[in-house]
């Protein structure tokens, strides 16, 4: 991983080399075309500062050549005023930006530091992607299709509409789209449109001029704050008709006008919108503009409720247990079987957000390193029959090992737990293996067997 500095000005090159302070990424400086091509061919260049005089070398398109040899490279063209047209043309072929000379060393080093951070972020994104697939999206064909769509549309600037019940993860997906986009180093602003009073929503989004209305001051709106990045408009269907018109105007020409002003401002903001309402119904009723709906709906993602993707609940529970360790001051190592059944069979009207709150509640209430049924909120305490519950437990292997209960048999969850633990221990004849299959600690299993008067 190196920085390529290609410039015919030997004095400039030597000054950069003598003062370069980023030790983790060295500079390979060249002053002629042949050496530049040689360094580019190494495939190790992550950032290139390329003088405009080197944009074409013996009919070779240098920018394209650099990108072919170094796919993840960022190219910055160093130019003077007279080279400006050539520098601007290089942006079309893949250069990131042009810098007018003279350029300070500090600016070059800041660019390289950002590039280093991007590489680090990319590794984190790859890890995050695998976690997302496992923890939030699950392994169903439907959720794989959604994730595949996210990967495809994230790098674009296209507008996206996300729908789904409250708590299904719409903001999480919007954040993921931003983090996987080319705007990842720019602002991501999440705005709850339904939480802004109707009389100030326009000024909050688009800014205002002092005196435009009672109490108005000169201020930028959220769209200006998000310039260059992404704005997430949650509950977009709650916007007033006047705000919808301004939003439509921005989507059409990328311009906003502060309340009380006559001049427009051009901004570069990607819009991701979301709602838990049926937008088409709102269009039919006339509360949401049809033309705005189609502008927002360039790409559409519908997130199913948690009750329709129960297979992912176990992974989400693990994720939230780890996430809330520092907040609650508790380390949870296991969840009792009745608590597992309750967590797997609950319908979660509040979806993923409700599940996280339930886990935090249970961790606070737990008296030791195990979450018991009584630690869960009352809404999860069983009012269902055990025969239905047995089919929803953890995985197919465990489901097959649960003792069958006849429909007419009236049995408590505690008794079901006792029978299941005894059956598993009799099958495996091994404390460690049985504890692993049950998803509990060895200590908990010892305690349970002693309680059941089973000789281990």
C-alpha cells in the first residue's frame, strides 16, 4: 500500500518527500512518465497524486491504466489553471478530484488519511454485512433477495423508499445503504417527519430567513446539513402538502429554497424515505402526492415483520445481549428453556425494537447469569398451549428431541423443561454435550439435574 506522487516539478516532489509524516503509508515519488508507469504496474498504489501533464503518456490513458492495475485506487489530479479542462475531463474517466496548485502538504496528507480510514471502514463493512445477513436478515430466500438488492443499489445515488411496520429496521437499512455507498464519509441525517410540528417542518428541512415568520432566524435546514451525504426521511407520509411540494421540487432539480428567500440553492443529497403507512392508500385518499410517490419509489424495499422471520430471533437475542452488557452491567450466559419458548413464540407487535427492549428488561431483572421466564415482561408470560410452542423452539434438531405432549395433557412449562432436560441428558450421557445442545451453561445443567434428583 503506497502513495504515488507523479509530478515533473522536482522541487515540489522533494519538499513533499522531506516533510511527509504518515509513516504507515510511504510515498513513491516520480518525475517522469516511465517511472510512473512502472510504479502503477506494481498494483500496490492506493492513492495517486497525478500531475495533469501525465494524464496522457504516449497515447496511454493514465487514469484508466492506474485504475486497471489498482482497482481500489483514488486518483487526484494536480493542475494549474491552464490545465483545468484536462483535469475536469479526467473526472469522467475515474479520477476522484482535481486540486489546483500550489497544494499544501497538509491537504495531501489529509486526503491520504481519509483513504486509510475508508480502507478500514471497508473491512468493517464486510464484517457488518455478514452480521446483518445472520442477525437481521436471516437465511430465508425473501431476506436474501432484499440484501442482494441493498448491495446493488447502495453505491448509486438513486432514491429509495422503504416500507414496513414500526420497528422492523427501516433506519438500520437506510444507515446500511449509506455506509455501503460512495457517500460513506459524508453526513447521514435521520429525520422523523412525524415528530416535527407542521408549522415549522419547512424551515426545519429547508432553512429559513430571519423575519420570514414569527420567531424565524437565519439558519440552514437539514437538507443543507446533509449536503454531499444522505438524508433519511422516516415517516415521510406524515409531511404536509406544502412540504411535499418542496420535496418534489428538490427531487426534480436538486434545488431548495429557504423559507422567506427568493434564491435557490443547489445541493447534492441522496434521499432515502420510509413509512409504516400504506402509501398507495394515502395517494388514493389524496393525503400524499402521487408524483412524489413515484419520485421516491425509484427503488422499493419492504421489510417483513419479525413474526414472519422467526428463524432470526435467536441471533438477534445474542446480538442484543452483547450490545446491552455495558449498559446493564450484566453478563448473561444462558436463557432458560421456558424463557426461550416465550421469546420464540411471542408475536412482537413492536418488532425488532421491541425485542431489544425486552432483552434489556430481562437482563436488568435477571438475578444471575441466566435469563429466566420471570425476568421477561408480563406480555411474554405464557398464555399459549405447550403443544403449539414445541414446534417453534430453536432449531429442527432440538424440535425433534422435545417430548411429545398430547393435546389433552395439561402440563406446565416447568414440567416440560424438566422432561426435556432429563431426556437430553439420558440421550447424551455427558454434561458438556447436553449443556451445549440445550444452550445453557454446565453450571445451570448441574443445578437443574440436582434439583430433579438425577445422579450426574
